[in-house]
C-alpha cells in the first residue's frame, strides 16, 4: 500500500513540518490544500515548495481545491486555470475538483447537465497542461455529485479518461451506500474512520472523521482490500477532518499506529 498524507489531517503544521511528518511516516507523497488556515506552501513559490518536497523524497500527489467546480462560470474557469498553474509550477500530479455540497442543483437531469458542462470545459485545460483532474463525489444527501458511477459515465461520455480520475473516499463511499469500485478510474484513495457508535449514516459529518482503528464503522479495510485486489496501485491518503485528530500532540505516533493497524488487517484479509 502506497501511503500518503493530506494536509487536512494535520492542518496545524506548517508546510515543512507537514512534509517532515510524511517523510518520517514513510509516505510516498502528500496532498496540499488551499482551504486550511494558513497560506498555501506558507507563502513560498510553488516551484520552491515543489523542490523542498522532492528533496525530502516526497511526491506532490495533488493540490486541492476548486469548489464548487460544477457550478461553472468565468470565475470558476479562472480558479481552475490558477490551480493548474500552481500545480504545474510545483510539479504536482493533480488538481482536485469538489462538487457543490449545499443542497442545491440536486435534480435528476440538472445535476448531470451541470457536471457535463463543467467537465467538458475543464478537460481542454487539463489536456493543455498535461495534468490530471481528480473529481471527488461527496456522499452527503445534500451533495450534487454523490455517486462514482454517475461521474465515471460522464467522464467517459466526453472522452476524459486520460486526464480525469475519481477520488475514492472511504467515508463518502459509505455515506452514498455504494458497492461499486472503479479501480482503473481511481486516481487516489482518501481514508478516514468513524468510530462513534451512536451516529447513523445520515448524521455522519466531516467532523467525525478520525484515524482508523478496530472500532471503525466505515469498512475501510474491506474497501482498501477490494481496490488493491482489483489492481489499484495508487496512493492511499489519510484525510481526517475531526478536531480531535487535529488536536493530537503526537500525530506521528497516532498515525503510525493506525497505518500499522491497517497494514496488519490487510495482511490478515489477504491470508
């Protein structure tokens, strides 16, 4: 399993400390974000930030994010172009595209049309930049793009398979009550756990997403195992939003313990 770390898991760390943590954990790379409470790359130029990561033996798997990408407009086009420029300069592999998640534009027909319009406009920008766009379905009932199958159908319908991939997020996969996997179309896997036994699926929110242990309710091990056995060989990236995780005083030990638990469970699963 090729591990990675998303900056959302440890948003209190500055960029270099974040990279050092990922390196110490043995991660292959990281995902950086423009939606945490500090400037992207701590204000460094993308080129400098990319060199620092490379010097530490880490790939920049992605730069996140444009939201909401499927409410297409001139403003959204400018945001996509800007993020592509940052990713290219930093030597990152992908940019992240996040759908509208506010309970609007949910109608059957409307949401598919909005998705298609946006992806058709974004595709030539990605082609010109020779970059991959990662699109992440969100499993919340309020999301305008809940299901991976709908996304994959749209990507294929516009011939976008070379420059567009999906994010398989174990949390959102569970919330959307999906049972279909698309390993060949998956660009990255986001993992996190939910351990609160009192929550229903409909009550689960980002704030409940913690490190994975034996109390996990999302079936992370089964999902990761299914993807790996079907041929997925990309990064598996920790993305936790819980304030409890963000407040860890020793994130290395906690994340190391969780990665070791996952590896052990996968080994047992394969036996």
